[in-house]
């Protein structure tokens, strides 16, 4: 691994401003999904390690919450600059542990940094209110205060951005932060900690624990000292963590699974829709929660759309993320390969036709051929289950009402996309979609400026934007009488 700054490869956890081993001394290996090679060993932490980190984050909170928003902003701005200065190294680390093409990894580092910049600025605007009074000798004030110690549990598909999207608003609000990154991708998290330390984030304010998910998760959800959990991951684990948080009635932000529809109407700009489709489906090799899961295409444009999509998909360059020009890296693990294969086999058994791809890639390991399926029906598993891989199933519909009914026939409600050039239809469909985010003639919608999040089984709360700061603030009402 050729990092410009070798100190960004950390093999210890980061607790209370110190690089720390597990109390047991045990470690586990971080592997490169493209080669199977061992990249590093990191601490295998368990309950006692997490309890210690939470105690120290709680002590740090009493100091950190007293700093001014401007002081916190200065530290966050330095962190932002350091992340950008080290973007090449952070991107390489990410590609090695996660598999995404280097250009995408660099894009994620810049996206991750954008949250730090945004919340450095936004933290200064956590205004309170003076509310018109109900008694002439009393005044009503509403202030906003940091929630307290925040725990975060983050996924492997965006090893940096899913951390900064939570940590930056938490720190800007005056909270302290204990994060357990995914066991597949702890190195990006630890590199962020190294840069946070260089930026002057005080000891105990930003902590990274590596180790056993269940053991660490039980403390982060069960401890009364942790006042909020922010989780990004699967709906199943999200529900479990939500239940575990019930005992201590924690604040919750949950960013869970999706089943994004991508609707193409007859009146769409076909080329634009195909560009959007490729970006929305094949980004990160289909492994994002806002990736399109189902293409819903109107009768009149169906055949041309399938043909255009298959043509583009068959040209995708598949390979190791560190190779020049590669657009599709390996999947994260064998379970991911099994899931996409299962969705294809199930669909084909029920009458779908493979237009391109359809099987594991000749490169072996966890590479899979980017795939397009047509003649889909709603009884196929992929209609209701998230694939999280490079599979584009194309369903057919007749009219707007049917498109909306199909799009909303899911327990999920994260992102949806549609393409149309009819203004009235754009309003009707945007309003009819039961989703937290809607891309209208756009296939990629994530930005730190807009509230990211879902409804229904896709989660609670929003990340980024002004709303993203609210998640880390409590409001306090004060009635001052006897005036
Ligand atoms: P995925 O299926 O994409 O891997 P998961 O929901 O399993 O998504 O993982 C997201 C995060 O949740 C990871 O950091 C993982 O370690 C963590 N996680 C998984 N199971 C548990 C658990 N029982 N308790 C706490 N954290 C968990």
C-alpha cells in the first residue's frame, strides 16, 4: 500500500485521544475484497472497551458543550481541509478495503468532507427563539442544546461519508461521538480519526471503536450515558437496534434499506434517462441504499430503454478498483454475490429474460457481471427485496396510475426517481411517490445541502442540510416569570 502519508494507516482504535488496543489484546484482519489479501489487523473490542469509551466521551461532553459554536467551527474547518489535503490517501485506503473504483472513492472523500464544511458553518446557526408570551409578567424562551453522547454504527458501502455525515453535525452541535464502523472497512474511519486529532478535536470528542458488532452495539444501545444512536445499515439490524434503544428511550436516526423505483414515462428524454439509470444503478457496483432497485418503464418506450440500457451496461469496465478506467469493482463479500444470483435465478424461473450479464464474472472472487433483466413481474423477489448489486430488472407499466401503484408497493420509502417532460405529470408523480427523496429527471441526488432520509421501513430522521443539525439538538423551553 503506497500512501503518501503512512501515518494514515492506523491499526489501533481511537479512544479519548489515544490509539488504543482492545483490553483483551485480540485483533481481527481487514481484507482487500479484490484480492483477499490482509491489509491490516485492528483491535477486536468488546463490551468493556465500549463502556470505557462511553465513560470518557461523557466526561469530554461536559467540556465540549461549553465551547462556542465558533470555536467548534474552527476545528471542524481544519478537519475539512485536512480531509481534502489527504484525499488521495483516503481514497486509496477506501478502495483497498471496500473495492470501489478509485475515482469513486475520491468522489466519496470529497462528499465526506462536504458534510464537515457544511456543519462547521451550520453549527453557528443553531438559533433559539423568544416566543410571544401568554402572561404579561413572564417571557417564553426556547434554546437548543446538544443531545449529549452520540453513538454511531455505520456501514461498509460508504466508509467515510457515513461517518462524517453523523460526526460533523454531532460535533458542531456540541455532542461527543463514539462510532463503530463496519468491520469490513475500519481503516477509513481510523484515518478520519487521525485527521481529526491533527485538526485539534479534543480528547474524548471523536472516538472510533473496532470490533465485535453485537458486543459493542449492546453497550452503545444499552448505556444510559449514550443519549442518541445514529445508524446506517440494513432494516433488520436497524429494527433490532431500535428495540435495544427502547429501554433508555434514546433519540434515534435510522437510515435503513430502500427499494428505489426508477420510472421512465413515454415522454421522457431517453438519453437523459439512460444516463441517470447508469449512475443510479451501477454506482458503487449497485451497493448503495439509494441505488435503483426496480426500473419501471412505460409500454411505448420499454424496448428502446432496455436496448439502450443493455448496450451501456455491456460496455462497463469491470475489474480491480485501483486499475485505471475501472467502473465496476468487486462486491463486498460472497453473501452479496449469492443474493444477486438468487434474485436472477428466482426471476428467470418466473419468466424473466436475461438481456446481458446474469452470472459471476470471469474474474472470479466476488465480481459479478453487470446484469439487465426484462419481462419482469411483481411476484419476483427483486420486486420487493433490495438486491444491493449490479442487477437492473426492467418492469413494464401502462399508465401513470399503474406506475405509482407499482412504485409505492413496498415497505420501503427512501429514494425514487422518474423521468418525464410533462410538467403536470412531474408534479402529480412527485407528490404521489411515498418516498423521502425524489429525483425528477435526475438519477443521483445526494448532496450535503439537502435532507437525506426515508420514510416507512427506510428509517427515521434526516442527514445533511439544516435538518441534519436538528437531529443532534434538544430544545429547552424556559419560562421566566416575575418580570
Ligand atoms: P449490511 O447488510 O449492509 O452489512 P448491516 O446492517 O449488517 O448492513 O451492517 C451495518 C452496520 O451494523 C455495521 O457496522 C455492522 O457491523 C453493524 N451491525 C450488524 N449487526 C449488528 C448488531 N447486532 N449490533 C450492532 N451492530 C450491528
